[in-house]
C-alpha cells in the first residue's frame, strides 16, 4: 500500500527534471493551479537552477544539480520530465525505481522498444504515467467531442491532421534548403536527441487521430495499418512526411508534418453529413471550430485558463483520486503505447 501524503492536504507536489524552454512554460503555469504546487527542480546547469529558483520561488534545498537527487526528494509526488527526447526513457525508468508518478513530455519515448520496457517495469501499474499533450486539455477539444457525440456530422469516416512550419528555407527562395538553419545541436534536427518531424510534430497528429478514433463505436485502435508513407530527409533526419493511418479498416486518418513548408495546424473531421474544421488544433489560446452540415457555424472557444495550468490541475486531480493514468480526454496509458507503436512504424516504414 503506497502512502500518499498529498491526499491529506489536497495538493500534489511537483518536481521538474530538465529546465529548458518547455519547462519554463510549464513552471510559470502553476500560478493559477488549485491542486498542485511546484516545489523542486533539477538541472545540470547552475545558471538555469538559479534563474528558476528566483523566478518561481523554489526553496534552495529543493534545487538539485543532479536528477537523481530530485527523485530521492521524498517531498516530491510527481516528476515532470522535460529533458530531450533521447533521455525520457532513462529518467522515466529511474522515476519508477524511486516510486514517483510521472508526466513525460511528448513524445514519451523515441521508439516502441523503450515504451514496452517502461510498461514492463515492476512499479508501472502502481503509479501515474502521462504524456504531455496539453492540447487535449483545451476547451475546444471538449467542444469537438460534444459535436461528434451529438451526431453533428453523422457517421465519422475520415480525418486529416497537419502540423508544419517552414523552419529550413527562406520564403520563395526557389524552395532551397538553407543549411545555416540546420543546426544538428538543436534537438529537432538531431537524430541522437530523438529529433525529426515525425517524432516532434507527428506525435501530435497521431495523438489527435487516436483521440478521434477512440470515440467511434466498434473501432479497435489496436488494429491499425499505416500506408502511403512519404518522407523527405536532410542528413538522415526526416524533415517532412505524410502517411495514411487506418484503424480497424473502418476509419482513416491522413497525417502530415513538415519542417519545410507552412502546412498549418488544422484538423478536418469528415462525416457522412458534414465536416468539422479545427483551424489550430494545437492552440493554447482562443480556439476556432467550423461546423459545416446543412449550414455553416463558427464556434469561438475562449480559453480562460492557461492550458498548462489545466493540464497540471487535471493530472493532479487524477493522482488525488488514486488514478494511474490520465482521465479522458487526457493521454491514457493505452494512448501512450499505441502512439509509440504508430510513430515507430511511421519512422521505419
């Protein structure tokens, strides 16, 4: 039986391992959480530790220059792993060794083998494990689910989801690759750090596809096929790719990602009687949904609370309720497993 001290005062105490840009966005979102508190940080950079300590009022005794020291901090209930993708597995595994709940930044792991190993950890079933897809907590996702469940577009047939921005070439510069922008030291362009458009952007499109497919009666998301995979590579890193993902031979998702072109962030969901268009699926601010059936309706979805704050509070609430995975529409353990399996297939197709 695991003793949960946080249940006594209804506050879950968080620690962060890795203090890069995404960790900063995450940390500053604790200001309006109701059930969570950031109490500990870990980084190998003294400069980052000092800045976080000052910015977020972290007690110096909870500022660790060694990741394992944070895991050994018995005040910490859950660890947010915000390290480069290539380090997620090592520190998720050690977090479970130290009997900590875990939120790991997306993509949770860089291949299916790593994911399977985590799922076979002896402490896996006893602790919360989530994957950091904050877009699932945006109010526009709940509106989309509502529209689909209300049969607004009839039987759902297919969808298309895109995530892409030109990161490598100048506009109208004959479409040429600009080598000065391709810096292998950057995580997204480094194979050793788990970079590439599929892992970085594709993890979002796959997550959205799994979310919609899971709403369909009679569709088994474990039975999938991936076909028509196309890739463009620069120095062995995928910088653009598309594929068709078919679940149970009943529902098709076309997924597209790019570091080369501004293909946008939209998702369209097609039904027998209409379609739903999300103009910015991965949005953290105001959302817009367009419903087209007998008529056309626009829904502006206000997000009155920081999206990371929503994620932190929902996950903290799950832990307070002794759940070992995220409540819908968060990313549950099956989503993590299937997402990793699909990404692994897409990368190696």
